[in-house]
C-alpha cells in the first residue's frame, strides 16, 4: 500500500529510504549488537556516527573551515535565548521582523539584551519583505537577526542580505530551521545560522548551530555552560549527552541528500532545483484558480511552506476531509492565520505535489 503524502510543517515527512534503513538497523547497528538508542555517546560506535554526520553536513552545506558545527538541543525556540546569551554582550541587537518566528525571537532576546526593531513587514500583514535598503541598522548592534524562512506566513529571503553593503559590520544571524539544506548558503554573509532538524534534516530533538570561529567566547556570565557555544565547540558537541538517535537519523538524511541528483547537479544544489519545480507547480496552480488564494508577494514566496486560502471558507472542512481521504495529510493552516498550508520540504517528492494539485483541481470543479 502506498504511503500517504504528509504535508506537515514539522515534525515533517522524512525520506522513506531513511526510515527503512533506520528500521533495518534498529536492533543491531552494523553488527555492534546494539541499537543506536542504546549506545554510549562516548563509545566508538557512536563516535563513527557523529564524525560521519559532521563531515557529510559540512560537505553538503559547503561550510567553511572557520565555522563550527554544533549539535545541540532545545530547537529553534531555545536558540532565541541561546543566541543573545552568546552574542549580545548585553547590548543592542537588531531584528528584522517578518512573521511569527522573528516575533518570538525579538521578544525572547529582550530577556538578555536590548533588541531594536530594524524593520518589519507588519503593515502588509507579513506578506512582503521590507527592502534591506530601508532597514534601520544600529552602529553598535552586536548582531542582526532574521528568520530567513517564516514557516507560518510562507515568507522566504531568496537572497541573504549583505550587511556590509548596508553599512553594518555586525554579523548576520539567520534562523534557517525551515529551509536548511533546501538551497545553498552564502556563508560570506553569515555569522551564525541555527535551526531545528525536524523539518528538513531529521526527527525532532536535534538543533543545528553553525557559528563562525570569531563569535565564540563572548557568552554572558549568566549563560548556562551547556549553552555556551565555546564550551560546546571545545567538547565536540559532547559537553552534555547529545540527542544521539536524532543525530543518527540526521546523518542518514545527510547521506540520502548526497545521493540526490537533478539536471546534472547533486546534493543540496539538486534539491534546490527540485524544490523550485515543486513550488512553481503549486503556486502556478493557485494563482490560476478561482477558488484558492495565496496572499504572499511573488518575490518572497517560500519554497518550503505554501499557505493558501479557499475564497469560500465554508468549504474548509470538506476540503480537509477530502484531502485526507485522498491520502494528503496535515494540510490545515496554522491556528494563528487559518486557511491551509502545504509544507513541501526536501522529502516531499514531486509526485506528492502533483497529487495535491490534482486533488485541488478536482475539488474546485465539484464546487464550481
């Protein structure tokens, strides 16, 4: 029986190949006689898993040698506190608020720093991006924070801002939780990137932090030692017991990503082309429909999270019931904005988006 297509925003669908490999290795990892769940995080077996995951991720995302890869816990929400604890020095930090997640970030940072609103798209109800040329960046800002893909509102920075060109010497911090590994990253413009794994990299439990070497060693005295990036880096993400099984699953996902090809490309570059094709298919159908509506400006529509509305919202329940019967799961929009949302992360095949579009087309015909 074919599996349904899962459009959950996170925890999200994972590649079937990865799930099958994990099932095959559940009771005995590579002849060790142990499940990964049972291994000591300091044992030789898990050490091999960790080293492979770090090397594969550095290769996939083309992470420069002067950046540390940290495997942490707490998700993106915890990083909203951990970043200012490490980088703010208690001073000003600039925020570009473009949706729900950056709103959470600026609110949390106020506990540890002096957040300043550099720009906001609230006047468009989070459907556009404020032009970088309009940002009000502080001369003394310790860093500038953006959420480069807003999962709830479906907003994405398709190009990261060049802070130096904007006259700022502050490092750029990006929350790339919901589009990590879906596209390449220009690390020359980034000081720190963080994200939960549960959308594109694996199951919930693992948080990825990629931080430039020179940003280590500035944690506030109140920062817990397990959250001090310098301590975590110095201990190879082993200062406290890491989320071992989530790291293992992410490692399998990294290997799966390396195997992907598209148009002569491989890895993340191949996934980016595939993701463009999936998003274009869905947005083009919505834009040509009389029943469905996406409100986000064309130049900043997310390739990962596609919110849409039925013009007649009385049909919402019938739409969701019909979609579930057709094997299309978790399409209900976030409670804060309503409507529908299709999250089409790396693990969602083109066939899943094609099936969704066909259902939407058929549903519209029956309601015409």
